[in-house]
C-alpha cells in the first residue's frame, strides 16, 4: 500500500493554484486528513480509505474499512480493508472482502488501448527499435559530458517579477549530495539542513527573455534569473538534471502550471537562433564554493582597515578570525555579516515574514529574498564611508548573498574548506 490511509482527494491541475486548496477536492468529506487534521472537531484520526483507482472522474475502486479510524488506536493488523466501489454521490458498494486479511491496491485488469510511444530523447537506456532489436549501450566514457538547455521566456512566470528591470543572465548552481551521516554536521551554510552547492557561472538571457546554453549532464542544477546589476530576481526552488544526449527546453521561470502556454509562440526565441552559450565561470571561490576565497579577500582589501583590530564600537569585526574558536566553525566575518544578507530560512517563518500556516513558505516570491533585498547590499550600494568596490569585488559579495549564506561547498573535509583550500566533492 502506497502512503498512509486516510481521506481520498482529486487534484485538478487545470484549476489555478491559490496557494491553498483550490485544486483539491475531497471525495470523502467525512474523513479528515490523517496528519494535518488530527485535532479538528471530528477529533479522530482518519484511516478509512486507501489506494483508490479511478474508473472515471466520478467512480473509483478503493480499499475501505469503516472501523479503521484512529491512526494509533487501530493497528494495521486489526484492520480489514475491503475492495469497495465508491462514487462522488456518497455511495459505497463492497465488492470483495477476505475473512482474515485486508485487501489492498485494487486494480481492474482488462484490455486497454496501447499507450502512445513517447520518443526516447537520451542516449541512455535506448528502447528496442521497430524490429525488436535493442541497441547496444554506449560505453559511459563515450557519452557526452554536456547537454543543451533552452529557456523560451524567463518572464513567463506564475508570480510576476516585481520590477521592470530586464533579466540579462541566468546563474547556474550545482547541488551536492550530503556525504556526512549526521544532520547539520558539519554546518556548511546559514540554513539548517543547507544543501551543498557551487556556482557554475552565468549564461546570457536575450531581450525576448530566451536563453540557450550547454550544461553538465548527470548533476543536479538549478537557476537564478539575474538583473543587470547581478542580483537574482528569482531563484528556482528545486533542481533538474540533464541526461546524456538530452536537450531540455523550459517554458518560463515558471509558467503558470494550469496552462502550459498562454500565448502561442510565433517566432523562434532569439537565443535559439544562435549556437548554445557556454557557462561563464564566476570568480575564484564560486566552484567549489568557498567563502574564504570568494568573500574574505574583498573584506581584507576594502573593509578591515576600519573593521579590524582597531574598529569603532558599532563597526563589526570583518576579519577572517579563527573558525576553530567561532560559533559553528564559521569565519568571524561570516558570523558578523550573514544576518544582513537576507537569506531564506526557517527562522523567517518564526519572524512571521512569510505565511506560517505553511510548513515552509510555499513559494519563492520573486524580488523578496537574497541580495536584491539584503541590508548589506543596500548599505554598500548607497555608499558606506567612501568604500569603492571594483565590479568584481561587488560581484563576489552579491554572489555570496545570493548563495543563501553558503560558507563551504559540501560536507567532505570541511576543515580544509574552512581554511580556504579547494576540496573536490567525493560525490556529485
Ligand atoms: C529562475 C527562474 C526559473 C527557471 C529559469 C527555471 N525554474 Fe524551475 N523552478 C523555479 C521556481 C521558483 C520553482 C519552485 C516552484 C514554483 O514556485 O512554481 C521551480 C521548480 C521546479 C521544479 C520542481 C517542480 C515544481 O513545479 O515545483 C522542477 C522539476 C523545475 N523547476 C524544472 C525546471 C526546468 C527543467 C527548467 C529549465 C531547464 C527550469 N525549471 C527553469 C524557477 C525557475
Ligand atoms: C573608512 C572606514 C570604513 C570602511 C572602509 C568600511 N566601513 Fe563598515 N563601518 C564603518 C564604521 C565607522 C561603522 C560604524 C557605524 C557607522 O558609523 O556607519 C561601520 C559599520 C558597518 C556595518 C554595520 C552597519 C550597521 O548598520 O550596523 C557593516 C555591516 C559594515 N560596516 C560593513 C562594511 C563592509 C562590508 C565594508 C567593506 C566592503 C566596510 N564596512 C568598509 C567604517 C568603515
């Protein structure tokens, strides 16, 4: 049985998402949701329904035990799920019950229409061709190391971008799997359970919002849409992958889910009329990500004259310091600056800066988080004690603020990374 028994619902992806329950209809309204509604006036834990198989939009077969409510009171062993025909009009018809065991996962068996053949678009796992012969696999070493990504229009978004600033580039990040067994050991960034990452660099976005570029295959990547001054207006809150031989084309950042494209595409997007761009790497300390290499040199050159040993009472210490003596093993300057970088974290929920009814904020709202709204970025751009940053120095600080307060790239050999050494990840 997949998942936990409870109430049955229908999700209608054609209904616009209101961030609440608009697309969800409960077809068993007498049943609360087992995890979310335990303390409602109904005050019982639902366990009655499981494993529905729709016959149509109105009729379902499912597993049902009317006595199974009370998630903890009625153990699985004591339940007797019976195969039941259910409809949206409130009827339930028992089809089959076994005297001693539950019957789960009903599935009608019969001839059905052959599903369409979906073209196979990668060089791996190629299916048999028309004469039934399976092509022999391409050796891993011969598979291409990069694939192509196309973006049709970055401005095609569910939540509109808050400013009219043009988007001029995409920043491409790679995520790393965790290799150390314990959570938050070691700490690698501002957020609890922060995922390891590195910035692969940027690619251009054309005037019509399109992009076309090559990216590494087989690693999790995600994107940020950048305005001309390098601040991310929107960050993707998930990741995607390229398979060898694949060309991945995306509609927007993101397009509304309920209708794939609102306007028909009449012209070939500008970026796709040229060869794909290559990702332009960022400054030292972007890949693998390393705060000591990316940010500290800027602070040493432009800030510690006033933020070092002899500093005014309100001027924070911006020296690297000794991470072994510092909280969480971060640099002194990191600890003194990170709270001015507007990173996205659970603590924002506690500050009621996002809707606390969601376990985590449900959407990344464009223009709200990271450098674009960071007090540190605003203070430096407005002018601070005559500090003049070169474009690259500013880029380094923005990249850090847009990294969500990252400190080191991944959790392998964290101490060497803390010392500013380049440590290759063991797993990508
Ligand atoms: C910088 C803007 C942006 C670009 C460009 C972008 N995404 Fe996303 N992506 C997002 C955001 C934001 C989310 C979080 C879901 C949401 O808020 O709609 C997301 C979520 C996802 C998810 C998780 C599923 C979901 O819908 O929540 C997948 C998969 C995904 N994106 C794939 C892609 C692919 C494939 C591309 C193109 C190669 C792409 N994205 C380009 C912003 C972007
Ligand atoms: C010429 C001296 C000088 C330089 C250079 C300087 N600062 Fe400051 N900074 C100060 C002083 C003095 C304060 C104390 C508050 C004030 O007077 O603004 C301060 C305060 C701050 C604060 C705290 C602001 C607050 O509102 O609490 C931050 C953060 C900061 N500086 C960051 C930096 C960074 C980052 C750099 C380098 C890019 C830098 N400063 C360069 C003199 C300087």
